[in-house]
């Protein structure tokens, strides 16, 4: 294992911020794995730390294939993590909206540039990231439709779903999008936790990465082969919202089969305790995402369901 | 007439409401009136537009008979942000000016964004007033995407700003309110002036003078107006950026909106722990300082100044 200092930010008031990469194997730059770019992405840091532990063992055992190298960057934003803030510690900008970065620009542009110049020439790029809304997903590989994405390759992770959605203007400054522009085959892996550690979900993500690297002949590793991934397009999911606000009592978890008319949740009046809305599933399907905040706004998306026929 | 253009229930006995005040001629509407919309408060820490909304209406009400068209005033597109001194949308930590045009079926911020767009469509001109952020002070200026220059520059020349900056197009900016409206044919000017969390009254008065001049041109106002000043117009190539090379406390040596010569000292970055100067910053070219660092604490990369050659 080689520990590299990718970028260092000096500070008068704090210890310097150091972004580190941990490399394994020698030769062509095969895969780069990036964890937290936001200060609350502790699950993402945990997953990277576990991968580093495993790659260290594999390297000792000679199981990283010849002429292949792997780099893991557990976090690009320790400053925010250390003060329990999601975005950049001073100006609240999002490092994952600053790629490819600019080394003469503002602070977070420089950080993004410092990371990107070290990660942009790998064949594969894997990012552990998080959604802007609080909630849980079925673990999946997420990709944007850029013209460079490769759905079949994403199935090599063996996660239950490969999810693709249209890229929006604000996506064009993410790491994933810029990786793709620089011809790295990029994937974002979502687990069902962000600001807490979910060990079971982390194991699933770790297994998926090892599975992918094994199938693409970067490491030699025997593990559970995972699922035959189902491909879903973002626009085919059914969104379920509530027209009222209140306390959100959730009855269905992710990865649960639901039938049209099933009660997914209730919204409770916070003063009287009476239900003010009962959220029913509009379709047969599988719960792909649910919100998990205790209180909700009206119009808030509460569930996203993968529609299925499920006639039995 | 105060109207609520979007509302969302908050969890505990409160409704988030986006409001506008519509001022119409005393004689009523005949259906042919022009309409100007003044929007501000997208970022909760930008307050310069609050005074403009007040002062514009105060002056109209002083001479109501001169009003010949519709004036819609939207002082707070992000009322929760303004009330809680939060730049983004509280609870979502989301920049509201990166989610337009929004979506009726999206999350709360996207839903509100779609309602705002829906209400602004059809305005003859929209003026979207921003106030930089807490870090930088700006002279009154209009920023125009090069794609909209032909439509917007004639309007921008009327609103009495010091400077018009025509900037290159960037995909990420396609999620702004102004881009979304301009792309569907509702001309929208983005005004930047002052500094976050403060109100600079003379800038506000200057812009209100300009809004009246524009309203007169559009046939919305028949009263007396001041002649707008002639703004400097420039493109990206004429603007240079100065960023901090080290962290510390920035102390400026120049005044805002003053000329500097190449080699002039812009300011120093001080180290309060050691008593040393970490960096002395010099102008790289002759020009006028139209953006100047206001917040003293800087990190490597913090923007210190923008100079127009």
C-alpha cells in the first residue's frame, strides 16, 4: 500500500486539510474509488476504509492482478466532517458541484481540481455518494445518461438494480459526470445510509465493488456473485407524495413488495394525533426509495416505487 | 393586492407562502397593460432587494396616477431562508437558484420553483435582484448570459447600473431562475449589488431610479424619471480575478469601485498568530475594482477582487 498526499490546504486557524489516496498494485491505472465529498457522508468513508483494509490483504496475498492498480480516496472533505457540516466549512459550497475544478479558482474549485487531476485517468471510477433528500434506497448503481454510460458494465456490481436518469444542468459539475467526459467509466454506488453507519448495507456495497473488480480482472477474489441486476430508467418510477404536512409514520421499507392500495404511510396531525392522510400505493411494485424524516412538508416525495405486474 | 403564488404545509401548524404584491393602475385594467416583475430573496442572506421592493412601492404610491401598467413585487422567493439567515433553502441545504424551472411533481423546493416560474411567465420584463454574498461587495451591475445579450442589453442600459457584465454561457447556470425565464421568452435581468446580510441604501435608491426609467420606456410609468447613467459594458476577457494564495485575515488597501494600476497593492493577508504578513496581493493589470472582498477571513483560493480592465 502506498499512501499519497493528493492535495493539502493550508489554514491559519485549523490544522491543514489533507486529502489522501491509498494505492494498491502496480501498473496501469485501473480503478479509482472516491468516498465522501460532503461532511455527513460517514457511511461512504466507512466503506472506503473497509475496502482499504481488504485491498491491503489482497496486495499481500498477490491477488491484485499484474499491471493493475487501484486507488481509494476515502474523503475529499475532512474539514466539514470534523465540524459536522454537510457542505464546505466556510462558504457552504458543495465540492461535488465543483468538478473538474480550477486550480486558480475559489477554495472548493481548487480542492476539486486537486482531487480530479489525481483521479481522472483511471479506466473505472466508482464514487460512493448521497442523495440531497433524507431517505433510504435499495442499494443500486446509479448513472446519468451522458452518452458515455455503460449499463451492461454496471451490472457487474451484482447489485439488485442499475438505475439511469437524465442528466440535468447542475449534474455537469459532479465528479461522476466529469469522469465520464474524461473517458473514465464512472459509477455512483448508493447504499441505504449516509450520516450513520449501516454495517449490513456497507458489506453489500463492499461485496459489489469486489465483485466488479473480480469480474473485470483487476483482482482475484471469490465472493458471492450478487444479483442479476435489473435495469431501470428514472422516469419509469412512480412517485408518491402527500398533499398535507405533519408527522410521517412509515409502514413500508425499501425492497418491500407492495400491492396497489396498500397503506404505505400515515401523516399524523402533530397537535391532535389524528391521521390527516393515509398514503396508499398507486401501483403494484417494489419500494425503491422512501423518505425517513420524522416530520414532512406537504408535497414532499415520500416513496418511489418500481412498478411491477405482480398478478399473484 | 397581495397574492399567494405558492404554498406548502410545514409539519407543525405553519404554511410556507410565497407572496407577491400586485400594483395596478387606479383606473383598472384593460388587458393591454405591460407588466414588470421585481423578484428577490432567492438567497436568504441577500437583503439588498428588500429595500428596493419597499422603496419602489413607496414611490409608486406617492404618485399612483402615473402608474399605467402592472407592477408585481415578489420580495421573498425563499422566505424561510431570509427569516432564518440561511442562504439556501433550510432543511434541504439546497441553493434555490440551481433548481429552476422546478417540477410540479418534485420535492418541495422544485414544486415551489415551478409555481414561481408559472407566475412570472408573461411578464414583459423581470428584474431578479441579488446581493452577492457575505464575502464580496459588488457595485450595482447587471449580469447577462451571452446567449441573451441582444434581448437584454437594451433593458439593462436603462436601469441605472454602473456596469453590465456579459458572461459566457455555462451549463450549470441553466438551472437559474433567469436562465429558465429567458429561455422561454420572458426577458429577465439579473442585478447584483452590495453585500450579503446588509442593505446599501444608496445602491437601492440608484436601482429604483433605474426601474422607473425602464417602466417609463415600457409605458408602465408616466411620471418624471431620472436619466439613467451610462454603464460600462464588458465581456469575460476584460475581467481579471484575484484569489488568495494563502489563508489568514485580509485587509484591503484599495477602495471599492476605484481605479488601480498594475502593481498597486490590493491588500495584505495577515497572520494574527505570528504577527507576519502571509501574502501581499498586487494588481495584475490596470483597471477598476468592481468586486472587493468584504469578509476578512480567507482561505487559499478565496476571491479577493475582480478588476475590470
